[in-house]
């Protein structure tokens, strides 16, 4: 039986390294599909992921996020503060910090809860995307301070 995919196939050269990695993947996983089918599946998967990524600028991904003085908070970052024993969280969504459906600055976030005298740097803990540890904003600011 003829493989329907091969009826209208083209050759795409790949490095020996990539070819060997594909063969090793197939052997490790016990996958018995034809290498051409695996390669096509990999390319289709890669294209689907690219469609979900932000726009590309000069070969680099555009990263959305909130610029807080010298500290950049990428989209997906969580901010946490405590007031009267309760934790409150905001999130960086695109280029904005959002708390309870409202866009606000870090200062507006902490002061919406505890009055106008709270220092956001000392009261906000930050959890970056794909990280497990909350970090105090003031420490991050000091680490990233270009004037120091």
C-alpha cells in the first residue's frame, strides 16, 4: 500500500545531527512510524506552537509585560501582598497589572488594600512565570539597579 503522504512529498535536507536525534527518539520511545511521518508530525507540531507565540520582531519574540522602574515583569507574572492576615494577588496580563479586573500600578495595587502609605517595593512579592519561589520586589529592584 502506498503512503498517501509520500504522493506529494518534497525533500528537505536536515543535518546528520538532527536526523540522528530523530532516529534516537524513535528507538527510545519504541515508535515504529516511518521517519518521514515523524518528521512531518514534528514540523506540524512546531508550526502549531509558532502560531500561539507572540509576534516576531527581527527574529526575536516580542515579550509583553509591565516595566516597573528598572524591573521588567513579563506577562504571566504574579504579584502578592498581604493585608490584615489575608493574601491578595494581581497578575501581569499583557502589558498591564490587573487586580480584581482593574488595571493598576504596583503602588495602586498595595494601596487599594492598605491605604496610601504603603511602599509597593516593600509590600509586593513576585512570582515569575515557570518559577516556584516568591521574591520580594525590593530585592529584585536592588539586584537589577543599573545605577549600583
